[in-house]
C-alpha cells in the first residue's frame, strides 16, 4: 500500500492521454487521493465513464478502495457509512439525470449528521442544457443548503489550466468536507460537465502517493469557547447521538449523572443512568434538575426535550463542530467544550449522593422491567445442578430448558445483541422501534455505535452498515488490529426499504455483516403513537402499519446472503455467539 505523503511534498506526476475528460478525471481523482481520500463509490453511467475508469485505474495502482453499486441511493449511503466510520470523506460518482437525485437522501443525512462526503455528478456541457437533451436536468445547486461547497465545473478543454483547476478543487473539496476551515463537516458537491468523446484508454499509473487528511478546525472557528460550569445547581449530563466518550468523561470528572442514549457512544461508566426516561418524569429526579449539559443530538425520547424546555433548567450545549446545535428551547448556551471547575470534587458526599440516587433508582427500574418483560422466566438454581438429589437435578434441567425455549421479546433481542457485541465490533442501529427498546434496557458498555439520527430515516440502513463494515475491516487488516463483525439491528420495513444494498460489487471484498431483523410484519412503531388510538383500525393498518409478508429467506438467497431464523432465546444466543458467517441475515419473528 502506498505511504501517505505530507501536504508539502511534491505531487505525483499524472500521465496525459489527450482526451480532456479522461485527463481531467485522472487529475481530479488523483489529487483527491493526495488530499486524503481512500474510498470511491461508483454507479455505472455513460456521462461519468471517465471518472469510473480513472477510479478503476487508481484501484489497480493500490491508491483507493473501489466499490461499485448499481443503485445510486445505495451508493450514497454506502459512502455515508464509510465517512461515519473513517471520519474521512468517501467519494461517490454518478452519471447525469435522476442518478443525481438518488443521492439526495444520503446527502441530507450527511448534512444533518455532519458526516464528510464528496459527491461527483457528471453533467452535459452548457450548450446541451435547457434544450431538452436526453438525461439532462438542472444539476447545479441541486442539493441546496445541504452542501458545504458546491461548484458547477465547466467541461475541461484539454489545456494546462485543467490540471490546476482539478488540483484546486480536490483540496478545497476535502477541506470543506472535513470542516478544516469551518469546523462544519458535511457533504460537498462538484457538478462536472464533460463533452464527447467521453473517455479514452487510461494509461497505467505509477505509484500514487496518498496524502494525510486535514484536521477539523477548532470550535473557536465557530465562536464557541470552553466553559467551566461550577458546582452550582443539580446537574445532569445528557448524551445524544454521536456524543462520543467525551460526555462520559465529563460526567465522571464533574460528578454528574449521565443520561446517555444507546446511539451516543457514551453509554458506559459508573455514572450511567439507563432508565433516564422514567426518572426524568419523576419529581424527585427530573423535577429537581436545574441544569443540563448536553452532548450530541438527543432524538430517542420526549422527556429530554421536555426537560430542556423548562424555564427553571439552565441548558449548556457542547457543540465543537457543526453550525447547527441542538437547542429545543432556543435559549441554550452553545459552547465548544466544558471542563469541571477546580472546586468540583466528584467524590464529595453531595456529588456521590446525587449520582448514587439516580444510578440506584435506574437499576431498580431496569430489574423490574426485565421481570415484567419475562414474567415466566426463572433463573436456574446452580446449587440444584450440583445437588446429589436426582429431583434437584431434574428441576434444574427443566428450569434451564424453559429458559432456553423462552420466546423472544424486543427487549430480550436488544439485550442479547448488546451482550454479544464486543468493543472491536461495530453496531449499527436502524430507525426502527427496536432502537428505542434497546435505549430503554441495555446496560453500560463501551461500544462503537452508528445510527443515522440526523434525519432518523429508515432508508439506507444496510448500505450504511456495509460502508462501516468495509472500512473497519480494511483498517483492521492494515493495522493488524483484531477484526470484528458489524451487526445491524433493524425492523422488517427498514430491511425491505434497503434490500438493494444486499447486492455488492462483482469481485469486491465481502462485508463481515450480520443483519438482525426484528420481523413483526410491518411498521409497528406507529402502535406507540397517539394516532393508533384515533385512526380507524383498517385505515391505520393500511397506510401506517403497512403489513408485509415477504419471504426474507428467499430474499437472502436471491442476493447470496446466508439466512437463519431464531424463534427462542436459545436459538438467538446460538446465532449471536456463533463465528461470523460473512454476509448473513438473522431473522427474529416478533409479536406485534
């Protein structure tokens, strides 16, 4: 693998073919590699052929990892997943026309989540626009305010200025995507016009030097300072999606309870409060809170925004990146970082009592919820297993068998998945009912969790997870780290919405992915909303629940994925503890 070069080292000389489209495509992609890009996603098309063939040559030269996807929407979310895992922009390339619109969902999610992404859309030159030319529409500015940089790039002429333009755009695009000058990472759009002839034979490239990715700008770029909240009023730390370990570190150092969502990356540590929803509703807990320090983007409960809307609660939002910040009450103090005051002692009696009450109450609520979820479950008595009395041994065996044969509930599924996922694995949570079940019950554990909570759509979940898996696998190989598995938890509708993502590129590395589908036959998340009590049942089922009876085993077979069904706790434990099978689907039938 080529070594990364420093930014001030001379750039690689790029061969010329005499074809403006091919020469420009080679220059642009090679300079993107020099600026830190490692992954390119291609969807086939005529107008984008020069970019596709240049990417293939860069793959042959060992400079990039190339991924080909027939469906542009799948390709967009694949690139999004790669950006999520790597923190570096993947490049996604499409032809003109509707292909560009199919990237819009991934672009919007990248915008709202602050994930770096570079979109290259091929286009007709100006003389073919506005005259009803085939496969031609208004692509310039297509993604509007969702992109950090948008350029409508004229068709290359073959002159010396083309190479300079390509080099400039490559550097500017990467810097904009990672927020190197703005602290506002996100998607970038280059709309690239090409005239015929659309490509020429691509010459073999010499060794292509890979550059280092520029760093994210500091929060001071956004005018956000580091603040030091004092001991002050009763405080909780809230960690939403993508908060990261910083939320846990601050809560522990300051001596505050940590209310961390399952998608936060902060759900661990001694101050963790799992049952935060229930406690926020209680006067003795939520009613006593007078200050909240918020990290990330909370999206999984109504109780958190309700707390932050209260007039008697001071809100400090920690947002070191992104121009937007979570601020439901529109009166939060937005800061770049927080650190505990010098006088704060997390081991003081007051701090320990405040945290201890929350943590202890949370444990009691979780234990009660577990008993309620499995009222017939009995923990086998190990003393009876060792007893010489045959009746004791028989009683133990019956109890153990009953536990193994227990039906799977949503909380049980979420807890088992969490338990069998290790720190070197990746967990991707879809925008289904199951993410909220997981958020209500899973205990503290330091895991790398991804979830598209920027817009919380069900689309693109599998493609995102495959992007996460491919990058994490490649990095493990390059660094000699322990390889893991990427597990995806979603509902049946999220699976069907992204079924096209099950189709990979010919000859490409297979992702080590296990898709766990909680199949309850439709969108039962609506059962928990107010509309379920007011809508006519038949209309509710038809237009909201949208019941389905797809044969998921046949779907898996069609795409070459392994398939397995788990109907009992024992079968679920076996499926999750078994060695990884490459690309597989674990179907778990659930009651509505």
